[in-house]
């Protein structure tokens, strides 16, 4: 899928970025490849028209426009590439995707393979359970089955916690967040562990959202960021500068209001998620540091 950007005069800060293999390729092809998720509500997902929408996707489009301006291109084609938790890093590394903006956690371990932009969101890792399940925190999972989305930081955290606590918890791995919720809703799992923002997104998509609750003391705090290839500081600088402008200008707050405080597709459900202190601080002072765990 691709769309051509209309001609627009570059801003006063626009400039070529020599020495960047990513920018040089984009300039030569007039095309940027953006990786997106298919079911990471409300960050990056398909709406009822099978169009990519979401908070992270809108930020990616702002970055694409900044790239177009920095390269002085009259138009830029955006190629949208669906990615999963399993293949998002390989597709960035091998050049299929130039920038992946979805719900990817910035970790020190991942920095060995890819680079990360300024953080775009702060989340905590919790549990989604049936309102009548009796589960209120992680110790209540003993002897139960928990689903996580395969290849995520949550899966690694859960397996490490089980090993440390000798909790006797059985783990199922969903192929994506939608699949994980289906395993929960079908009764095959008693809880779905994931980043709280994504859990609220799955709850919002449910037939009866009130049947589900997000519970538990956060097992971690995570910083989401856009992912790009390592060793390309010039491209990272364009990405970071674009995100910093969106955050400091107040536009990021308006995007947060749009995707977390108002009805969103596909069912018009409001996640009703107020801006957290941690995210407000990030908007004031953008940075590319991974969040610290409690």
C-alpha cells in the first residue's frame, strides 16, 4: 500500500542529510517504508475499512513528512508494511522497513541490534482478566494459565517471574494481541499479561468491555519508541527532531486526546485513559532512554 504526498515547500530547517544510507535510499526512490502493527489498538492497527490508524501511526506520518522536507522531495510515497512481534526487528535490520512505529518497547538488549527514536509512550505491564475472575494481582495466578503475545517484552518478563517465584503458571503465546485476547475470552487462559495500554485497547474492542478489568501491580514500566536500523545517526536525528517538535508543540497531547480520550474505530469505544505524569514529562522533555523497571 502506498500514498503519494502532495508537493509542499520545505521548512527553513530542511536540509539534505549526507552519510545516511537510509536517507540516501529514500531520496533515490522517493519512497519510505513504514512498519505498522495490525492489532495494537490504539497505537497501530486496522480500522473497519482495513486502513492503518492509531496514535503511533500518526507519529510515523509526521516523521515521514519531516523526512520529505529534509530531502526536499516534491512528493514521498509511503509504503506500509505490516509487522508482528516476531518479525519487526528482522524486517528493520534487513532493510524491508525503514521505520517501525507501533508498540515496540525500547530495551537495552534490543539496542545491540537496532536503534530507537525518542520514546513515544510510557506504559506498565499488568493483567487483563474477567471482572468476576477473582484475580487481582500476579500472586493470584498460581496454578492458572496466562496468555502473552509471542515475542514481546511481556513474555520474557512473565517467564522470568514464573521461574523466580516457582509460581506454577502455564503460559500460552498468542500470535498477536488480538489472538491473545481471543485465548482469554475463550476461557483457555485466566489472564492476559501485556502493556496496560494494549490491554485497554483489547478491552475496548470486546463485545462487552465491562466484562473485563485491567488489574495488578505493574511488573514493569516500559518506554515505547519507533525502531530504525542501527548505525545511521543522521536518519535518527531527523526522526528524533520530528518527534520532539510534535511533543513540544502540544500536537502530541492532541493526538493523545484523540486516541485515548475519545471514541476510536472500529467500534467507537472510548478508552478513557488520562494523560499520565510520566507521559506528560516525556512530552516536555523528549528523550530516547528506555524506561526503568520498578
